């Protein structure tokens, strides 16, 4: 299950070739093939990557200015997806076009609106500010999952797994699982806050800060539709006051899940540190730690998915720690029902 | 969709081991496993490659003269597919046999009639003369496709793709796509003729002939059931008279598609040049060019097939350039309906 | 089709890590994921390898004494499969448990009862004595099949295939297929006895015994539910008296098939020789010969399975040599019907 009337991250800015590069960028999103390219003015264009003629991918063709020529039989499409030339034909049929998707470049994320283009709402773009802000530094991360996106969302909605999956990386203490986070329903999602006092610093922190003793950790994030995590987190010497400018370490992390198909997922992520703390080595160390830890998640979730493939006579057992994921699933269900009603209304008025 | 009452190319002559070789040749055709071997008299035999006992492939067994012994439990079959020995049993059950298919060696192509054996008609063998004629020289080509055969047939029925898929190999000019070919319905298929005046020679021609200027190209082929392309083609200096014996370059090409399964295909092909023009290097150069170009086709058709796998809310859009493939699909549809009626009649009289 | 109320071999003893090893052993059996481990007392424990919370495999977690902690969110299960701790929760829900399977270590085979635990019957354990007896020596064998278990059972129930599949290894003579074995229906299976007089020794025997002339071979085995072969076999100089203590060669072999899924199988096997005949080289030579021969079986059965995947308009043809496999299939069918009636009765009384 997924919703369509929302922005999905489909790529990092740097993944899209420049306007004069010889290659075209394809990515499958919600089971639909997208061609994403940069116009000569520098904005991004997202078209259905499937020629209306024989369904060949346009990404196997070539650019001609801001137009795309299909590499199979040469149909030429403008940046609006309208076919403007059929080789050997005097006229272009009115139906000759491919779907155009609203697309914007937003703080280094290429965002595509997969639903009704008229409903595309810039106010719904996520506040991933630290992806493009001089006060913050990071390296962009991407992982591909051969599992449904919802299993990864479940993982992100319950950080008690840090104690077990990431024992040797991001976690470092069972205390993370032992404290109960505050979970709050917000517009289009949930807010989760976890305070973990007096724990040893995890391996992930050690290259970044010279903690001489135990630390107080804090992890505050929102997880909103379609599947975006925005998190402030950090740590200070145990018992130090909750002052963000104070001593210690802090991060801002932006993460997004985008279904590729019903059983595979794109995962975009970063974790930024303040530009005035640390150097390029710090940035690399954070990235390396994240990749190692997110590999641990992928191993676990892939194993979970293999188990699910075997079937079970018993459903999953819901526990108190599932509060946030249960709430988010309700948010998703409600949004999905709104979409379904909207589709019915559109058909009856159409 | 495919028809059964016709000859399919199942192998090149050289692929079938000699009668005294220790190996047996298996190929799956129309979803059925075939064992193909050479009798001691030199003709080819095609049997169902599936023992009637436990369905093991006979090709995993061994020859005994012109008989085949199953390698699992030792049943012995004669060249007509009749079981003539069951080890340890005094009698052979009357039902113990495997299917025998009419098979002939025809101009280096091993042809098998996949339908009613009584209907096998030598008059329907294709005129692939240049596969076995002293006036012509070629090297035999084979490619395996993981796509349905019909997508490859579509490709061969519209050469406008030469301008785009084969821009750097067989094509070399958008003019090929811009001219309208003559398409004519013939017995069991279509005839397509394309004249392309005043174009630069494609890369494929350059090692073969020293063209000092633009050329006039001609491509004349039939495409007939089940899926056989027979083509005369060539080029002469632009403006030279249409005299086949004259200056320039000419080819004869024989190509055939044989469904392996509903989603995979055998592709047999060659392009011959006159024996009195060029040497072994010429033959090799043509083969290399063809393999490179047919690899381009396979890349494109495989990408098209992946897109089709994603599904689309829109059907393919038919264009003027699809005239030949539309006509051929009608020929196929009509032949398929004839077969269906014939099957119904056979059952009701049987 | 398989039955559940019986013991399945799920591993060789040596496959299960020791109680202080850092790894956990997972194996899928009858489509169910099992975690198998050794308690600190040395007995074996088999639990459902799927946490009741989010269905992650417990084998991706860790041991804590004889308990297992899930590596995803930290639930702790005791050796009975009961969850005894949920991190961050004061109480453990009553439903929080995973399935426990009766498991025993029996002559180096780890046996698991896959059906109703209350019905687990030690009297049904197979008499695989030579797997753990000072008078016998062997090396343990395992092969994984990507085919249904029943095709391998069929193979083991008809040794006429030794003449053809194993011509160059275990067989060596068509006479094996030509003699008719005695087939007797026994409790839960069949007994098959084959006497092959006056044949050359097969390649497999040659490193083991210096036969100067032809031999008389004997192969006596039972094949019982679920899929266990226990065999005495051997050979003596042709015409020598049937005296087990006499001159010649003899073996005891224990083999078991365990369905992994509907289309894949675990195959456990050994062939023991008397400890007082031969040395370590003998044991290795027997193992190597068996692996070579059982690879031949797997090749044939995998090819048969590929053929079955293509479908056929004809069923398999039953022959006299299929007597044992036909009888065993009836035994299996009857046992399966007993289980089905038992399940119905359990549901109506439950």
C-alpha cells in the first residue's frame, strides 16, 4: 500500500546527469518507470520512461536540447511529455504523449509528485534543510532494498532496535530499548522523542567526540507521509544541561523511503553535523558509520522478509514498543482512503 | 501466441553432433523439449526429449545405433520414438513411446514440424537458399532472447529502427526512418521494400566496399509464418542504375525466430555476400557487424520487455510505420484461428 | 505432499554449533524456519526461527545461556519457546512465544518431530545404528536439492537406475536393472532386496577390495516414512556362500530426505564400512565415491524436474520396476489421510 498524492524523493541531485551529459537517468518509482533529467535552465524534468509507441524506455534514447528522442523508432518528446515528431509521418497523433510528473529540486533531493499533477502542493515538501545549508555538512547516502518499503518504515518508527541491531555501531546500550519514547500524533505522521540518560557512547560517536564518561542521548524525530524521517539527535556529558549550543555532539538527519515496486525500495539518507564542528574526516566517519549501521538494518529486514515469504499461521504480535508504527499505519490508512474516495469522485464527475 | 502447423528452425546443421559423437542435443521449442540427432544415414531425427516413464530427458542418455537409451532407467527407443526395450521386463507396454516430430535438414537449417505430423508439408519450407549455395558466403549466427518472440518479430517488421537503434552500425542516417516503405500482403506474410536514396554509407558497409560518396540503399524482404525473414539488400553509388550485377554491394539474409517458451526465443540468422566479392575477412566482418547490431536490438527489446513487465494504463499507440507489423499480426491471428478450428474438428471426429 | 507426525533428520550432529559458539543454526524444514541449538546440558533444542513480534529470525540474534534473544527488538525466549522478557515493557503478553519442536540427538542425526508435540514417539526413531557405532566407520554426507523430495524418494526406491545413472560409479553392469528385486510391504514402508549374481565389480568397489573376478552383489534395504533408507549391501566373489562374516565387502548405509520447501530438499546420507576392514583412506574413498554418484543422481533428477516444469500432455507411465515406489506412495497417501482425519477430529473437539 502506498499513496500517490505526495512528493517522493526519487534521486539525490548529484545522481542526475548534467544537461550536456550523454546519459539519461531512469528510476522506477511506485512501479512506474521515470526518466529524470535536467533542463538547460537547470530545473529537473520527470517524464514517464516509456514511449507511447512501443513502450521502449526513453532513457535508452537521447537528448535533443530539452527534448528526448526515443532510441527505438525516433519519436521526439518535448519536456512536457508531448510528442512533437514521428519520423516519416506528416502528422503527430493527438494521443502521442507520455506522462509528465511535477518535479522539483528541493535541498538536493529530487522530489516527484506521483499523483494528480494539479494537486501538487509545494507546502508538502519536507523540511530537509540540512541537506543544503552552510551550517551543516554530510555525505549523501543511498541503499536499495529488495523488501517492501513498509518493513523499513516500521524499523525507523521504533528505535528500540538500536540496542540490538546496532549494538556495535549506533547503539551501544540496552538502555535505549528500555526507555519509553514519547510518541505524538502530528499532521500527516508522528513525532517520536527518546531520552537515554547515562549510557556509554556508542562506537559510532567515538571518532567524533572525546567523551570521557557516560552520556545523555536524545533522539527527536518526525516521520511523515509518505515516508520521511527528519531528526535532531545528539549527546552531551551525562547530567549536563539541555542546551543545544553547549558541549557535546549533535546531528540533523534526513531520511526518505520511496517504493520502487511492491517488493523493493529506494532509501535515501544523510546525517549532517554542524559545519563548525569537525572536518572532512568527521563527515566521512559519520557517513561510514551510517552505511555500516544501515547495512545491519538491511540484513535484518531482508531476513525478516524471507521469513515472511515462508508464511506463518500466526500474525505479528503487537507490543507497546510498536506505538509509533501503529499510529503511522493508521495515518497511512486514512490517507489511502482519502485517495480512494477522491478517485471515485474524479471518475463520477469525469 | 504461436502456430504449430509449420516448420520451425530448431538448430543450425553444425550444432547437431555427428552420429558417432558421445553427446546428444536438446533444445526446447514451443515449450516442448526436443532431442535432435543425426541418424547413421545422415538425416536428422527429432524426438520428444522426455522419457514416457519418469519424464527424464532422453538427451541425458546415450545412443545405441539409431536408438536412444534413457539414462535414468534404461528404456530403449527407436528413431520413431517407439520404446523397444524395458530393462527387466519381458514385454514393453503398448503406450511406451515418445513423440516423434517430422524433421528435415534444409539448407543448413534443421527444420521441425511442430504440429500434426500428417500435415507436414515440404512446400512450406522457406527459401533460405543462400544458407547453402556456392554463390554465397556467410557465418551462421544465433542469439538467445529472454523475451517473447513477437517483440522481435515487431522489430524485424519495421526497419525505421535502423536509424535509431543502429545509428552507429547498420543505419547511419535518419533518412531510413523518413522514407515510407512499400508494404504488400503476400501468402502467409508480408513483403516490405524500402529505398533510401543519397545517404552516407553506414559503418557496417565501410570495411566491405570503398564508397567515395553517398549511396542509394535498398532493402527488400518477406516476413512469413511462422517468423522467417528472407531479404535481398544492398547499396550502389547514389544515382547509379538499379542493376544487380552493377557496381556496389549486395547481401542475402535469412533470419528465423523460434519460440523457446512463451517468454524466451531462439534467433537464427545470417547475412550472405556473393562469393565472388570479398574474402574470408569480408565474411567475418559482416558477421561481426551483424552480431554487434543484433546485440543492440536485444538490448532495446529486453528493455522494452522490462517496461512491459511494469504494466501500463495505456496500450501501445499504433503509427503509420507499424503497417507491416499490423498486417503480419493479422496473418498470424488468421492462421491461429484456422488451427483452433482444425483442432475442434479433429476432436469431434476423433 | 508430506506428513508431519514423524521424525525428520534436520542436521548432522556436527552441524550444530557448540553451546559457547557465537553463531546460531537455522534450517528450513517443511517450509518452516527452525532454530536448532545445543543446550548447556548438551541436548538439542528446536524452536520456530521466527520471533512472534515482527517475524525476524531468532537465529540472527544471540544466546544468553539457554535462552535466545531476538536480534531485532530484544525479546528473550527460553528454551521452551516462551518469551520471558520484552525490553521496555513491564509485562510479557501471554501470547508471546514461538513454537517449540520435540528434538533429539539420535546416532549423530538431529531429529525433529514436526507434528503434534504430544504425539512425538521415540519408538519411531530410525535404526540408523551405523551412524554411531564403534564397529562401523563413515563420513557424513549432505546434499541440497532444488527439487521436491518425492522425486528423490522415487530414485531411491528403484535401484535399476544404478545400471544407467551410475554406470561408471556404483553400477557397472546392466544386470542390476535386469534382475527383479523382491519388494515387500512392511510397517510404514517397503523392504527391497536385490541379488545380482556374477557381475564385474563397479568402479566404486575397486579401491576397497581386490576382486580378481566377477562378484555376487546384494542390496537389502527398507524405505520407511517419512523418507528413510536403511541398507545392508555388499559383494562376495561370485558363487561364494552367503556368509556375512566371509570374504568380500559389506556396507551399512543410512539415508534420509527432509523436505525444505515444496520444491527443495535436504538429503542426509552415509555409507559405513566395518571398522575392522580398511583404514581412513577406505572411509574417504567410500565418501568420495558416494558424493560422485549422488551428484549423478542430482543431475538426473534436476533435469527430470526441469522437464516436469515444461508440462506434458501425458502422465508418467507406470512400469513393473516401479513396484516399490508405487507401494511407498500408497503408504504415504494412507498416512497422509490419517493425519487429515486426525486434524479434523482435533478441530471438532478443540
